[in-house]
C-alpha cells in the first residue's frame, strides 16, 4: 500500500490533474457523466462493444488504450494500468467531511473526479495483466497480494468511488483443442487428461467416487507428468487465494459489487469445485455484494449496465421464455448450470428483477435452445438454413409478443460460437430483425445471454438509430461472420501464399481480412434490409488477435 501511495504522489507531480488524452474512444460532448471501464483484454466484445453500448445512453466511457490492455500475445501490464487509473480519475478538489477527518485538512486535496459516476474494473487486468495472463502467469504470491491490496489503497484515497469489480474463476478447458492455445504449452497434449483429472477431483470432493472412478483418477495421476500437475495446481491455488482476497475486500465494503465469473467450465470440473468453495467462503465472510456467476466475457457489460441502473435509480423487470425441448433445463456447453439459472443470475447482476410470466416488463428475453438438447458449434453441418418446425413456433410466439407491444430480446444459444441459421432466416423472412430490442448469438451461451439481457434492458433509453446499429453489428458478427463467413474463409486459407492457419494468420492477415470483408458485404446485402446499405458499405472486418476465431466488425472511420 505504501508503494502505491508513493506512486500516487509521483503521478500527481508528473501529471498535475486529470488528463484523458491517453484514454481511447473518449466522447467529449455533453454527457450524463463519466464511467471508467477497464476490460480484461482488448477483444472487441470485451472492450469497445461494451463501452459503445453505454455511450449510446449518453455517458462518456473512458477506456485505457490498447497498448495497456492484454491480448493473445501481450500479457498486459498491471502497474501501468494502476498508473493510468490514478491519472484518469484524480483531480484537486474540496474534501468531503470524511476526507477532512481522514487527511486532517480543510484545504484542497487530490481525490476522485466528481464527474466520474462509476468505475468498472477487471481484477484480472489489474492483478495479472489480462484474462489470458491469469491462465499462464508465474507471478509470485507476494506480488499478487500487493496488487489485491491496491484496490483497498485506491478506495482509501478515493472513498466516494463506486467500484464494480469482476474477476475470473480460472477456466478448465475440456481439451487442448478447446483451449485456443491460451493455456500452458503442455495443455495441448494433456488437456483432456487434466480436465478429466479435475472432474474426478471435483466429484470426489462433492460426493465421492466409485471404485472404478478411483482407479481412473490414480491412472491419470500416473499418466500426467507430475511437473505439469504441480504447475497447474500451483497457479490455480494462487488465483483462488486472489479471489479470497477480493471477497475479503468486498466484505469490508470496498466494492459496490464483486462478480466472480466461472470461466469455461463444466458440471464437474476444477472451476466448478473452486466456485463452490468460494461460495462457502463468501457466506463465511458475509460478503453480500459478491455474486458467483457462470461466464466471464459478458461480465464487463453486465456490470456497466448495473452501474447505469444504480446511477439512474432503475431496476428493470425481466422475464424469459424458451424454445421447445430441454429449454430452460439445458446445461449448455462451457457452463455448469441450466440456462434458466444463468438468466436469473445475470438479471440480478445487472441490477434488475426477474419475474415469472410477468406483464409490463422491461424485457421479454426469448432464449433459443435446440429442441434436441444438443449444443454443438455453429460450424456443424446441422446449422443449416432449413427452417425447422420449432423455429417457426418460436418466432410466431415472439411475433405475437411484439405485436402486443412487448419489448423482446433474443439470446440465441442453440449453437455455440455463432447464430442459429434457421432462426435468422425466419426472422429475416418475417421482417423482424429490427423489431427486436436486442439479439446475441456469439461465443458461449452465457456470453450471448449476458449481451442480449444488457443491451435489451438498455435499449428503451436509446435512440432507435443507435439501437439498430447495435443490432446490425450483432447480425454481422454473430450470424454472418461467426456462423458462416468464418468457416468459408477457414476453408480458403490454402489460397493465400504464406500458409496462415485458423489460430495464427501470420502475414496472410491483411489478405484474409480483405476476403472476409468482401464476403461480409455480399452476405449483408443479401440478408439485411436495403435501408442498412450505406452502413454496410463502410463495414470492415479485421482480426485483431491475428486469428479467425474473433473479428472486429466496424464501420470505417
């Protein structure tokens, strides 16, 4: 804490007063106030898409520049982020009564900029450098504790700061292939074995193992090199204790809310076990502002939405309905709980109230689950354009609700990592794409639900043109790119001379982006209303992490 205080004094001498010149994407026009947002990396969905959603409500959202945020290869820089936070939130002003007593002065002090209404922070960025770094770091326990203590120190000197913090409960990928090369190198070869090892440990901890399962666990402990298991367990232990430290701070009232997001996991997994113990620890500490929730990439936008609801003293009311089949009971891929549980938890996290079969709600969330109970990738052959009977019924229900004047949003979780083509064809043919309040079908089901909920409850306070732009970006990204164009470009990679691959485009990146942009224009003109043609012409597709998995879909400036 003393080190950060010295750093704070140095910053004041160096910068004098708040200066946001090195904060990116700042709108200096008249606004409802400032919200500072530090995401867990610089992927568009984690970073600028979340910030732009809040800007459309009239807030100035201040975000660190890309070079301070981690990415696939750059593990980030926590010290520089703490310096950035100090510089962009601190001004010289009159003290509050508490500050007069604390600092023994009635004169001007350095404190929180009074225009800043909320600060939404990724603990992964401030402690490890980024979400990816949290999975691969070799940071000492002492340094991690110092960085956790930075939150208390910052709050001490900015007592009126409203801090909304989110932190990951480290993920447990089901295989090396599903890790996206964002785990230690050994996970490529032993990923499935390590996942299975942790699943058995979780089950043993919760309810015990059968004799066969005990033998399997013993076999895996022999199979996986002990050095790899030590590395895996050591890092997870550090991260677990970081979350305990954050819970301790929440129990002392340092945060408005602390969200612990269970990154990619399963019903039996190390992530699931750690979350269970963290939930027990939260209860032991009576930390009422802590919420343990499935998912991670959507938490930034959900907490930004919570902050806005708190500022405006609103509590949106939400209800949900589901497609045929397993519906709300589906436990989707990358999650450890039914989708209905996730919906209710996310409504709570954004500061709303969930009701069953409610009328006069702020949002009716329609959740598109696959009637077969499957939750396959959007690149599977079964994700075709043929309109299924369940989709017809699902859309007709939605259409009646819209005709009654109900605000409808769609969380499309029938497939992972992209839209359900059958659903999108029917929405297009029924001219319903822009009658929705929100739509989301990207990445994991929990990610999609979070975006659909947050943008859906906020849409009523946006201009129609702004709401429609958010919808357009989701259609271009989730439907056209993730469910269709990405697969086409992946199959065409051999056309490019430098031999780029799906996970590492290399020097083919520029040509791949041109090809994806060309396909995007063609698909968009064929599928979106003619009224969107001017916007579509400006759209460019880029691959900020030099891989095909995610894309930045944005109009050229």
